[in-house]
C-alpha cells in the first residue's frame, strides 16, 4: 500500500477524490437502473398484449391469430428487448437482474405460449436465447435470459395455458385441451424437482401452488367433458369421438 | 401564522370533501338498497315465475335508480373535475346496477345493453359518465347469473333456453377477448366468464343428447321473453 | 332506447363494434398510464438528487449549495414535471393520480425543503402550484398538485428536516436546529388534526408515527446539547451563547 | 423427451450452481469466523490495551482473509460473469471485513483506507472486485465503532483522542454527503453516521470545557497509534 | 392512599372477572365436546344410515346441552347486565349447537326450528337468551351441510330429496335476503348460502333431466323423515 | 308463517340495533374529534407554552365531552343491559379521553386522576360507567407522553421536572405491577410503560450527574404546575 | 476461572450439538430429495400410466429411505433421550415420507398402512420411532392426493374408482374424528380432509347419476390395483 | 380392525400426552406467578432500597421455585426420554427464573452464578436438567437489567457502581463471544448485550470525566453488596 500522507489536507482531499469517483459511479449506475426498469416495464406491457392476442384464438381462426401474435412477439423483441440489451450493454447482467427480471419473465411467458400454440412444443431456453443474439453488439457479451427467469416465466405460462384449455373445451376442441393437460402436467412434474433448487425458492414455492391449481382446473374440466361424453355413449351407443363433437359451438360460427 | 392559515384552509377543504364523501356514500347506500330489492325480484326467474311479470316489477325501480344517479351527479358536480377522486365510493354499487340492468335487458330482448345505452338508461351524461371498466365488470357479474338461470329453466322444462344463452354468452365472450386487460380485478372476473360459458355448454349438451331441444322452432334469435 | 335488432348478425356485430371501441379506449388509457408512471419515476429520482444536494449544506457554504439546489429543482420542474404535464394533457388528473402521486410527493418534499432552507418558511401549496402554471398549454386545464399529495410530501419532509437538524447541531448551528425543531413540531401538530380527514387515512397514520419519531429525535438532540451547555455554564459561569459556540467544528474547516 | 432433456439440463445446472453456492457459503462462514476473532481482538482497544499490540494480533489474521477471498474468487470464477448472482452470499461478511480493516488502518494511520487500497489489501482483482456499496456500508459500520472507542479512550485518560476522531469523522461525513443514495440500506447506515458524529462531538465538548484536551500538542495529523 | 386503594380494588375486580371468564371457558369447552360427539353421529346420515336411528342417538345428548347452558346461565348471572361482556367466550360454540339442533329438527320435520323453539329446546330464558345473530349464523352453518346431504342421498337412490331440500333452502334464502345484515361475519356466512342453493339446484337439475324424480308424489310438504 | 313472522321480527330487531349502533358511532366520532383538538392543544406544553394557559384552553372542551358522554349514555340506555354489546364502538375513543384528562390533571396537580374522579369529571353514573380496563389503558397512554414532556421541559430549563415525573411514574408502575392483567392489549400497553420509566430515569440521570437539579428544594410533593 | 471453565464447556457442548444438528439436517435434506423424486414418479398415476409400473419405480427408492432413516437413528442415538430435541429438524420430511408410502401402499392394497407397519417398512425401532402426530399428519397429506386421483381415473375410464376411494376415505375420516387433536397444525390438516371427502363424494355422485359405475361388480373389498 | 385398534391406541396416547401437557402448563403458570412477585421485589433496587433487605425478601421465594421445579420434574419424569418433547412449555418461564436468580446472586456476590450452581440452587438433577441455551438466554436477560441499575445507582450517589458493573459485563460479554451461537433467538438476545455494555461504558465515562468515581478504593473484587 502506498505511504500514508502525514498531513491533514492531502489525505482529506484524496478521500474527497475517491468519494467523487464513488459518487459518479453511483449516479451512473442508478440512472442506468432506472432506464432498465423502464425498458422492463415496456417489455411487460407488450408481452401481455401478445398473450391476449393468443387468447383470441378459436377453432377457425388459428393461423391468422397466431401469425399476428408471432409478429407482435418479434416486434417486442426487436423493439423493447433490443432497448434493454442496449441499456445493459457492458453491465453485469446479474447485477441488474431484479430491474429487468419481471419484463423478461413476461416475455418468456408470451414466447413459450406462442410456440406451444403453433407447434405444440416447449420453446427451449437455447432457442429463445439464440433469437436474442442478433440484438447485441457482436463485440460485447450478448444478453442471454438466465435459467431462473426462464423457469419463473414458464411457471406463469401454466396459468395462461389453463385459460386456453378452458376456452378450447368451449370450442369443442377436447383433444387440444387434453394435449394442454398433458403438457402442463409434464411441466408441473418437472418443476416439482427444480423448484427447491432455485436461487430463491420461496418465490417459486407459491408459484408451484398456483400451478397445481391450474393443472387441477384443466383436469376437472376434462373430467366433466368425459363423464358427459360417457353418459351419451352409454345412452346412445355412439362412438365417443362423435359425441365429443357435439360439444362444439360450431353451429353458431 | 401563514402556516396556520394554510393548514386552516386545508382543514376546511378536507372537511368539505369529507362531507361530500359522506353524502356520496349515503346515496351509494340507497343505490345498494334499491339494487338489493331489484335483485330479490330478479331471483324469482330462477323459480320459474313468468318473466314479463318479473320484468315489470324490476323495471318499476329503474326510475328510482335514475333519481339516485342524478343526485350523485349533482353532488359530485359540486366539485368539478374530481369524479375520479370519489369514484371508489360508488364503484361496486354501480357495477351491481350494470349487472342488473344488463340482465333485465337481456331477458327482455336477448341482446346486450351496450355502454352508451346503459348511460342513456340511467340518464347519465358526459359530466357524470359510466366508467368503462365498471361497465365491463358489471357485464361479467351478469354472466355469472346465466348458468344458474339455464339450470333452473331446464329444470322447469324450458329446453330451448340453453341454446339461446349459449349463443349470447359465446358472442359476449368473443367480444371480451378483444380487450387487452391488465392483471387486475376485471381480468379475474373475465376468467370467471369462461367457466360460466363452460357450464352453459354442458347444460346445452345435456339437453341436446337427450333430444330435448326444440327442433321445430326456427333458428331466429327470438328474445328470451318471447319463448 | 333504440330498438333492438331482432336478427342475430347485426346485434352481435353492434356488440363487436362497441367492444372494439372499449378495446381502443383501454389500450390508449393503459399506454398513457405507463408513460405517466415513467414520468413519475423520473421526477422521483431527480427530486431525491435535489434533497441530497441540500444535505450538502454546511456552516459556510449555504448560499452556494442552496443556489445549486434551487437550480436543480427548477430543472426538475421544467424538464420532468413538464413531461408529466404533457402526458396528462386532457386526462382526468384524479384518475391517474396513483400513477404519478409518488413523483409529485417527492417533488413537494424537495421543493419545501429548499424553501425552508432559503427562507425558513413553509412553501405553500398555492406557491408551488403557481410555479406549475406556465408548464401547461393555456387552453387546457393546468395540472395542479392536490392537497393530498402536498400533505403526504410534507409528512416526508419531516424526515429530511430531522437529518438536517442533526447535521446543523454537528456544525454548531444550535439555533438553526432549534428553528427546525419548532417548525417540525408545528407541522406535526397541524397534521395531527388533518391526518384523520385524509382520503385514505391509513397511509397517513403510519407517516404520522414516523414523523413523531423524527420530532423526538430532534428534541432529544436539542436536549442533549442543552444539558451539556448548562453544565458548562454552571461550571464556568459563562454565557450560554458562548458555550454553544464551542460545539462547532469550525476550527477544522 | 426434448422437454425432459431440457429439464434434465436445468436440474444439472441448478444443482451445479447449488453446489457452487454451498461452497461459497462455506468460505463465507470461514470469513465470518475469522472476522469474529479479529473483532474480538479489536474490542480490546476499548479496554485500553496498547494499540500496537492489538494491531499486531489483528494483522496476523489478514493473510487468512486474503486466502479466503482468493478461494472465493476461484470458486466464483468457475462460473464467469455470475459474480452478482452469488453476491448476496458473501455480502454481509465482506462488509464486516471492510469495517475491520478500515478501523485497523485508521488506528495505524489515522486515515481512511480507500476502496482501491482495500482491494489491494485483500488482493482482489478486476474479476473479483469489491462492490462499491459494500465498501461504503463497511465504512459506515466502522464509524459505528468510533463513539464507543472515544468514550473508552477518554475514560482511560486519553483526552486527545476525541479531537482526532472528530476531525476524521467530520471529513468522512462530508465525503459521504457527496453521494446520492437511494432510500435503501446504505442510506440508513449513513444516517447512523450522523449520530456517531454527534456523540463524538459531545465527548470532544466534554473534554474541551474541562480543559482536558492536550493543548500543547501540535495540530499535525498524527496517526492514532502514535498518541 | 386513594391511588393505592383504587389499585387494590382493581386487583380484586380483575381477579374476579378473570375467574368468571375461566369458568365460562370451561363450560364452553364442554359444550364443544358434546357438539363434536353429536356432529359425529349426525355425519352418519351421509352414509345412508336410517335417519330415525341417527336422530335418536343425537337427541340423547340434548339433555347434556341443556345442563351446560343452565350452568353457563348461572355463571353469567352472577354478574348481571354483563351478558355481552363475556358473550365472545361462548359464541362460536353456541352457533355450532344451533346448527346441529336445526339440522336434526329439519331431518325430523322438514321445517326450520325457529328462534323461540330453539330457546325452549335449550331451556334458555330472558335472562340468558340466544343472541339473534348467533341463531342466524348457526342456521347458515346448517345450510352448508345440505348440499353434501343431497349429493349423498341421491347417490344412495333417494331421488326425491333434492326437490324437498331445494324448496326448503329457497325459502330460507329468501327469508334471509329480507334482512339487512350489518354483522360482517354473518353476512359472509350468508353469502355462502348462495353457493349451497346453487349446488342443490344443480343436483335437482341432474335428477330431473334424467327423469329420476318421483313424478307420482303429490306436492304436499312431507317431512324429510317420512320419505 | 311462523318462519315469516320470525324473520319479520328479526328484520325489525336488526334494524333497531343497527340504528342504535349508527348513532353510537356518530357520537364516538364526535368524541374523537374533540379529543384530537384537545390533544393538539396539549401538544403545546412541549413548546414551553405556559402551562396554565394551555390547561385553560384544554379544559374549555371538557364540557363538550360531558355532553357527548351523556348523549352516549342516553342512547345506550335505550337498550338496558347491553352496555357491553356496543362497548367496542366507543372503547378506543374513551381510552383517549382518559389519557388526555389524566395528563391534564397531572399537569394541574401532579397526582393521578383516579377512576371515580374520572367518572365524576365526565359525569358518568353507575348505569353508564367507565370500564376499568379502558381506564387503565388510557393511563398507559398518558404514561407514553411523559418521557417527551420531561425531555422538553429540561431543554426549556426546568431541571426539577424529571425528579417529579420519575417519582410519579415509579409509583404508577409499581401499582400496575400488582395487577394480574389478562387482557392482552392492556398487558402489552403496560409493558410499554417500562420503557417510559427507563427513559425518564435516564433523563433524571443526565440532569443529576451534571448537578443541574434543584438541590435546595424541599422533598415535598408539590404539584407540577406550581413549579 | 469457574466461569471460564463453564464457558469452555458450553462452547464444546454447543459445538457438539450444532454438529449433530448439521448432520441431521444433511440427512433430512437427502430424505427430502428422495421423496421429491418418489413424488414425481407417483404423479404419473394421474397420467394413467399403468399402476404396477409406477409402483415398481417408486418402491425402488424405499431402500434408500430405510438407509437414510437408519443413518438418522444412528446420529440421534449418539445423544440418548434427546429425540425430541432435534425432532423439528426431520419432522416435515418424515410427514412427506409417511404420505408417500401410505399412498403407495393404498394403491397396492386398497388399505391403510398402519403406524406399526410404517415403522417396519422404514425399519424404525423403539429407540427411533415414528411420532404419532407425524404419522397422522402424513396420512392427512395422503388424503389430499385422493380427489385428484379419482378425477383423473374417471377421465381415464375407471368408473369404479370413486366408490372405492369414497369407502376408504369415509372410514379414514370417521377414525380421525374420534381423536381429540390438540396439535393445531394437525387439526387444520384434518379439517382439510373434510373437503377431500366432499370432493370424492361429488365425483362418485357424478359417475353414479350417469349410470357409469360398475353395476355387476360384487361389493368385496378388492384392492385398487386389481381393478 | 387393525385400523380401529390403531386409532383406539392413538386416542389413548393423545389423551395422555394432552393431559401431561396441561399439568405442565399449570406448573409453568405458577412459576410465572412466583417470578413476577420476585421481580417486583427486585425492582426496588432501582429505587435505592437497601440491597440486603431486598435480597432477603427475594430469597424467601426460592423454596417455592424449588418445589415447582420438583413438581415439573416429577410430571415430565412420567414420560421418560421426552424432556425435549415438552420443553417449549416451560422454556420461557425458566429463562426468567435464571435471569432473576443470576441477578440476585450478582447483587449478593458480584459474580456470575454458573450453570451447575443454578441447577443446585433449583435442586435439579441429571434427569431434569437446565438446558444450556435456556441458561444463557436467562443470563442475557439479566444483562438487560444492568444499565438501568447503574443509571439509578449513580443517580442515588453510588459512583463506584459503574466500574464494577462494567468489569462484570465486559468479562461476561467476552465469554459469550467465544460461543458459536446457532440458536437464532439466543443470538439476538446476545446482540442486545452489546448495547447494555455500551450504555454502562457511557455511564462509567460520565462518572469518570466528572471525577466522581472512588479513586481511593483498592482494585479488589468486592461484592456489590459490600459497597
Ligand atoms: Mn400471465
Ligand atoms: Mn425523503
């Protein structure tokens, strides 16, 4: 360590110098945090709009609705996630995580919902992250969504899938609902093993409870369709598949 | 002394708005009483009382509601531009009113009473309007009554009811899906509508598989009352 | 009421029309709320900076420090409050109050703190509001801070005045501290009568508790200075005023 | 199967970071033990033990700290770019370290050990640095020790101590005031520093009015140890 | 001395009311035990045990209840005019008693055990009466048992039960609606009755749509036990 | 019909007690306003306003309180034997009144206003008495005011105040300790009195150790106002 | 010196019990991991995977549990008579184990795995036994799984399942009712069982009223797996 | 039948342990009463009553405590090896006892009553021992009394007291620091001791700087009572 000044003035001024550096650092950092929070809020509100768009799906307009949803989703990425990437440029991603985590989680929710609806599969973390690569300056470390935000987003996804399943049953798409049921059960089952290992597991714990409620809501809806269908089968001797078709409201469309 | 004067003024102004609020609450309580009576009457439709009779009784209270909303508008009007300051004090009562009037209207006509019609029915104006979210919440409340209505109508032998309600509710649900809601009270209520729709479908299905639906009746959209 | 269509299609499409109007309304309103929240956050962070600037006051740099604080404060007004005004243009001020209230309260806190330091008096609501008038388009109703936000801001001011008082005592400015003590006591006393009449009084209730703590912290500090001063007086027979002077750290400055 | 594979990978990765965290916590616990011992030794200055002796004992543990931080850096380094993911796990321990080393340094030299010097002392580097807010919090903790130190020094007859501490704390406080803090933990701690300053002033005043201070001593900024 | 005397008096008075309260609580605990046993017996109706047998067993405990309430009345009577001071200590137990006795009575007669009859059954008097809100709360609790009862009766093949219960519950619900309930707890319990009604309506619907109900039975108001 | 009659009776009775409660609450609100004004006057003693002047102003509101309590007694008297049914509705307001009057009395005389005196002051009677636990809670609230009072009196130069307050509070605390408090709320408030006592002891210590107390004054129990 | 010696002893003893506790917690964590894996396997029964296959997978982890409990017993055995000192550290994990094994056993045999059997299954002994309240709590947790199981089985076409589960749960509930549960946590969990029972009754009702149940099957108590 | 037998056994066993617990709680309540009386007496030392007189009065209740602990030991002994099962039921009462006896002993001798002496004083044995953490917590509670004692002693003119207490507390604090406290409650209480120490240091400082301490007294370890 450098020798300590024995006179009062210099020491005190070196302290002042140091503190003005700290001050500058804190100012810049806090300003950046504010900008990141704002970017995150924008991502949230626009991802929510994508989710609502997906819920506009019905038996006969799937392609059209999902196309728009996908378009909106890439707009969220190109416009708002890009701004987040830009703000975070060169900062430690983990340090500001709390500032952008809500937005990223909501984006994961929207992106995985779209993907499930278009292909019936789970959008992987790798896939979602590879889409973000082009947004970053190639010379810098790119922003990648971390496992935790991805999993937390996935946990919220179940709620949206539950809404979707109830809607699909109303539209007579029983098999679609059953597909959702299997998918959500699988996610729930996998997450029961991950939940206790999350960095802050208390948060995830309450999400798990909500998720189980969602799974059971879908199961109860499927049960209800099934017992009615079975009754009809036993009443009329018809094939089950045919009886399900009656549940649709196709005649009104 | 300047400070004292300022605070005296504040005290005066807060007392004044406190009084305003008390008067608003008194009217809101009256609205609540009136809707409770109307609701009591409307519940008779679940017991298969003739709908025209029920509607007549219910409608006889609408004038009272108009008066109360006019009173409310007058009070709130004393303090211009502060509608939303006091909004919370009549909010849930208004949602009940919306729910009742929309249900009554649907029983009469089979169609939805839209926002502007509702404002007209209550004789509201641009000064004292009907908040859109309150309107939408009230409509969700109305939807909650429909499954019970259908169940009881079928029990009473009206097998055509499920089809009509299902059509109406399907359209309503599709319309609601056009909205981008926040994760709030209204979204929760809208989620509930999905279950109402499901329940009505099940009843429709029950009726249909037993061949109980009126097949001879033309597919026109007759008002509920006519049936 | 207009006659109800007896056919299905038109009724249903009139419903759809209405709902697209509701959808548009909700979209616009929610977007506006977002912009207002952002403006409010900017006001908050910059008002806080003004408050920190005021706390840089010491015995010998008052004018300089306060001049900068006042300059920064008008910058907050001209830049950030102006943006809020612009966003709110034509909306009901009360409907979006929750979105901008935190920022406005913090601004009140900063503005009243500056005013007390420069003139020793309370900045009135009228005074603060008259400063905002020029920001609005003359053809529209101007944004005026409401009583509630003003009072809530004032309640927070006491905490800052407490910090100021402790600092002033350290600087030997006992009379300044006593002035703060009288001022804060007066505000507290007045607010005890207003608190139960506030629109949401539960919020104010907890602020009153914090405020009483602040008042007592100042009183305890004044007590402590006084008993020490008295002891010195009784020890040395000196005048009280002279003895207080010893408390300053002037010799180091 | 794709889903399963993905989740298997997650499980693996979370288990890995869980293990990392366990290892970090183990080191943090060791840092805590070491600082407890160092603190115990430092507390002896309140009992008027000769400062050089105390300092020597305390300093003999600094190497241990260096090793522990190097170990920490190594573990955290296994997972590049995730310093702040695990930061919470060594945060409060590090603040204690800062507090102790800054107090020790002040006892030795009478001046503040600044951030870069602290990093040098602990042999940290740009990969595993010392968070500025942790540094500042640690400095506030150090300030909390000073009133007690001054009281006990005066009790033990060292009447010159208050003046020195007061000078140091006044400068430190003035420096802190340059910072714009949020309404957070650090601001609260900084508020506490105001009370430390007040307390030291009071002791200084007590000594001064009784004419106990060493007037003959030149006004130079001798290190505390020298006195 | 006046102060001392006063505190002596306080000590005495607090001791006394503390003892009273302890004795009340002991009786309330006994009431609780008795109602638990009675409830256990009543639950057998859900398992299709013959109702007369169940009723006989339940009724054999009513004398015990009478004794306990007489004991309670005696204790509370020691401190006249303070019924409501200690009311909270036997409140929820009494509501359970009301619920049980009303359910038993309904099983026996198909009708509601009214407030004065309940007081007679428990041999209460004007000194130690049955609080009206407690009576009403107990009735709400009884209503909560009915959906389960209906579901299990239908499962056991009694298809006439839903109709009877629906009639009873519809009337009860309508009676309650007339009341302006300010007691929040009671109001909430009453809100629950709506769900009981809805559930019973749905069961009735299920039976009716499948043509399972007894069509030949005259519409007289037969008691439940008779069926 | 019996059921209908009963519910008619209930409606009437619930309406009646609801109205009673509304009227009680209106008076309680007025009591609250009056005590708030009195409290804000009493706060002036912390600003060294001459005590006789402050007391005069405060006492000018006591008549208002008497009237309000007489009104309360009248309302509650309409429903004999149900004092404790509605007790919760004026409870906390009464505790505030007790606190204020006891503090005022202590400023005047230096002694505790005992329970019977308090009842006389408010012109209560055996029909509408002052609940002992409310009295005791109010006294605890008064005790909370004393540390602040002592601190500010000393700052204003009254060095004799701490001794008097300490004597008063020590005796009061000792009296309370004799009681076996089962009321949890009261017990908690009494626990707080320990901190008041400690704080006053410390202020007394601060004054005493600096030789600031009035040494010449005889040890008589002079009233506070006289000093 | 006596004091020093005492604190040395304390340090040693606290260190020792701290280590014991750490080792217990490590084993409890392992038990938790194992039960989580078992639970995630058992969840497959809701997806209509063949029960024998699921059971085989689950049962393959029972040996691991035995080993862990034997390890736990060994550690706790080092400190005789202090089972209940550390009980809290493995309590909730054990309740999970009970729940899982009881559910597995019920799937295999259709009957309740009683306490002594559970102890045998885990190879516990009188030194390290299974606390009765933990056993009961675990059984309540198992009951919570049943409604979901019944719903999904019916959806998969097994219409006989509700009857069996209802019988099992009714008996279990009746057995529990006989206990006087003072443990609040357990009592609350048991209250939850009422809702499980109600839900299963409703599922049974849904199946029965639609004539879906197996009418031809004899009423014997076949194990669940056999069906 | 196995299930039935099991639940019969459970009922018996839960009943039994419930009764045990009730009896334990009754004794714990008596211990609490006794310590309250003793504490009341001990508080007189703050009012400068002659210490020997106070000690005599306090000690006259120790026999009662012995009896109560012997009773407790007897009850707990009925259920061997389950000391820690019921430990929570007498825990906080015992900590109070420790605090009182340790304070009394310190007043008598100026030294710490060590753990084994405490067990002897209460005539406990290896079957029913004094939990080490309870002992340590009680000692922390005693420490909380010391600042108040010092303040009041100085006020009463005993200027030598701070030095003695400071020495005692410094040693006690140093001893505690050596322990690795994992019990969160205890750790928190120990953190509080730091503030007691600081307060006593400040009083000692106040006395010292004013030259009030007894300079002539030899540095021997006189008991407090002797002074
Ligand atoms: Mn969502
Ligand atoms: Mn602030």
